[in-house]
């Protein structure tokens, strides 16, 4: 039940045109012949992945199984090779010493000798008394074949023969193959896996180590994004700047005739979702020149020097296709200010940035290349990157105003079927702070909700429910009649009454007991037209409205029954009161800005090193001023509740029954008991109850 005041800003076809089902490719070797052979080879894995998403996994598992089986078969393969060598060379299964061999020779037990490897290896057939005078074959290492040994063979009538190397070639080859089988299988398996995962050596695969230094930019000679400037709305100033750049590319003579030069770079700055990337797509669709697009994070790798190499490769390709456009999205990933990282001046990111600075406006220049970059953190970009000559223009793409939101809604409503009761102007006025992406999501959620409800078109009810869902969360289960429901009802009506009766507050849009997200109830206020300028009266009125729930609990249920539901309200009250004192000078301390710039830095190291620039006495005065504002606002809220207790009881009774009261009905009921001051429209405010679901 915590009152919360949220300021929202915010079959596969081959190249020849033939379509082959998967069954037509398997078991049909004729399809792998002729001019379409290359197409079909490339088609088969693509189609297999489309027809069966587990097929690539099966092939990888098959390859791994084959490698494991090959490794397991190596010992057996070695034994087979040795057996074949034994058959060719007569290699024995046991060995005999040379001295023992001479004894057997003298005793006449040697029957046959085969000499190998220039007479240094002998395979001997001898009669062994240990085996019952059976002939056994043994291997003997000889010191060499001397004449005396050969004479002794003749003397003992031993059958001997010498075998040359050519006779041993097959065995040598088999032995060599057995030794090389495992390394070859290992290297071959790794090669195949790299081709499967990285697209092949030299191919486009992102995991291929041969491609580390290559740019990952997507290149379109004739871009066809399907988006033009007619599809971009709500950012008219930024669109006008880019239309001028496109005009320069199409008709440069109009500008060069008076000495103008084409801008080298344009930096798009703005919050997320405001349409920066959409503008780049529109430029690609309108300019009619080659278009390169890349994300800033794609420059940087874990290996030092890769990012700089990719920058060089990108601009090399761009120069070959000039005039052209290079679009870098999220440039803050590579363009952060130097000297703040832990790696000093030698880390990979800074080397990449240095190369980018050189390519954009170095000694050689980059005539005919326009660099367009987008970021939502321009404050952390390096100063050398921001100077004219690199980024000549900085285009701000801010959150659209009500007129801009209306134009954006018209663009996204082109393909939506809206019923006649939908007024896009009213929708635009209800969602201040919504970006272009938020508005597109709003209409899409409304269309999904319409389909879920089996309706023929989008009505106001679907749009309202979609706004509630986006801002506050999904709709929960309605509460049953109980003390908790009554308490939530009083809490929400207290917000609405205090906000309505305090001059400068926004008008109530609706009060509801339908739970959404963590909130058990919600009070919505219609915002004003200008979210950039907020008066002291408006901020104070919002503090009063935020304290209305807590004040109602105290007046109606007593001090002992006050719940924790207002915890979030109190956090926002403290935050707004402190901003009045510290940021805006709305206190008795005076028109001082008491913010510490280093403490507000987005750089974590700078914030950690920040020193408190305020003295203890000044800090004590700040705390006292904050407490004074909160206490005064709470007294105003208590006064509104005490003076309008009868009206609050009547409104709560109806709210418990209907669960939702529209703003017009609420003001009509309240006006019967008291006079309502005219409210000034201002920044969007949503006050919500967030009592935990188990209360």
C-alpha cells in the first residue's frame, strides 16, 4: 500500500532457385552432380538445421563418438600392424640374448636365421629343450654380420637369408601410419569442429581465429532497410539534421559550390528507446550509398590489438566503397575516456580508440566517409572523439513531447485496427515520458490483449489496460472483502483527496483496487504538458499527495493501526524534499546548489574517491530543512483528511463495490462536500499502493 510517485522518462531454396525437401537430398547422389553440386552441398546442412534443430547436435555427437572410437582402436591397430609386420619379417614373440644365440648355434640347435636392417636384427628358428625340443622363433639383436658368423652358419648348415629395406617397405609404412594415426585424427577432428562452429577457415564464422582481425561490420551496397524518414516521427529536429546529410550525399554540388564540406561525423545522443538506431536505418534507406553498420562492442576482443585491426579493416573497406556511411551503435563501448581504466594506456580498448581517432581524422583522412554513432552516455566519451573534425555534429534525440508522442502513435497505428472510440491524442497525453520504443510496445500489447479477448479491434479499454500493465505490472487477483481491502481503499482515496485538494497537483485520472505487480491498489494522476519545468508549489503538492495514504491510515484507524504500506511513499517524500533543498534551493538555506559534482559522476572510481564538500553544520541544516518540508506537508495532508472525512467514507464505500473510480466521477463526488481548487498540469505522476500480497 506504499504510495509511490514515479517520474517516468522515460523446404529450403538453393541459389539456382530450386527447392529440395530433405528427403530428396538423402540417398540421391545424382543431386550432387553437375552445376548444382556446390549449392546442394551447402544446402544440405542448412536444410537439416531447419528441418531438425537437433541434427547439428547429432552430427557433433557422431564426430565425437568417432574420435573416441578411433582413440580406443589405436592399440588394436598397433597390434594388427605388428602382426602384419611379424608375418612379413618373421618377428618373434620373444627375445634371445646374443650370447645365448651363440650357444644355441654351437650346439646345433639353430635351424634358420632371417637377417633384417643390415644384419643387426635376426629372427631365429631354434630348437628349445624347455619346450620339448619344439621349434620356437626368437628375436636377436646382432652387433653386425661378420664373415666369421656367416662361416659359422655354413658350418652348422643353418639356413639363413638377408632381407633388404624394399622388402620391409609395407611393414615400415604400417608402423609409421600407426604412429601418426592419433595425431592425424586429433588434428582432423579439431579442424572439422572449427569448420562446423566457425564457418570454416577464412570463412565468416565468428569463432574462427583467422578472422580475429577482420571487421564484423554488416555491409550493404544498396541498403534496403524498409524504413524511410516517413517512418520516423517525434524527433523532427534530429530528422532535419539527417535529411541535410542525405541531401549532401545525393547533391553535393549545392554545398561545395559555396565552399561547404560534408560533415565527417554525426553523434546521436539520447536516452534508450528514443529512435537513434531507427534514424540510422532511415538514413540507410534514403541515402542510396553503401552502408556499414557495427556495434561498438564488436571491436573489442580478449586479444590485444584485435580491436585496432578491426577498425583498420572497417575503414579500409569503407574507403574502397566511398562515398559511404559507417554506423557505430553504442559507441561508448569503445569510445570511453582514456586514462580511467585499470589497464592504464596500454589496454585493448584504448588502443582501439586510438586507432578509431586516427581513422576518423588522422594524417591520411577519410574523404567521402560519414561516421554516424549512437550513444546514451555522451558524458563518458573521450574529448578527442567529440571534437569537430571527427563528430562535427551532436544531435540530441530526447524523449518526445505530447505532439511527438501523437505522431509516433500514428506511425505505429498504421497496421493496427483501432475502434472509433480510440483517441490517440488522449492516449498521448496519458503517457508522458514514454519513448518511441515504449509507444510501439504499448500498441503491440493492446493488440495482443485484443486478440486474447477475441475482439475485432483495439478499444480504449485494451489501451488503458496495456498502459497499466507496462507501468505497474500484470493484473493480479482481486482482493476479497476484508479489513485489508478496506485499508487499501482508504489509503488510495487518501492519495486522491490530498492530491486533488492541494493547489498545483495533477488531476486524478482514476483510483483502483485492482492489484498490479506488487501494488494492491493504484491512484493515477493526469500529468501536465511541460515535464521540464516544475515549480516549488508542484513539488510540495506531490509530497502532500504522497503522504495522503499514511495520513488517512492515522486518522481513520488510529496510530496503532498504521501499516508499513506507506514505506515506499516515505522514501519518495524524503527524496523529493531533499531535492528541493539540495538540488533546487527551495529552502530557507538559500539559493545554493549543494550537490557534489564528483559524487554525481557516472564513473564508479570517481564516486568512490569523492570527498564530502559540505561541512557538518551545513549538512545538519540540510537535514533540518528536509524534515521541515516533510512535516509541513504531512500537516497539510492530515488537515485535508480530517476536514473531508465524510466525503472519504462515501468514496471508499463506492470504491470497495466498483473497485475502480474514474477521475471525473471522483471529482464529482468530492465536489459535493468541498470546493476543489483548479489543478495545474505538470510532470507525470503515478502514486501506487504496494502492500505485500500476504497482508
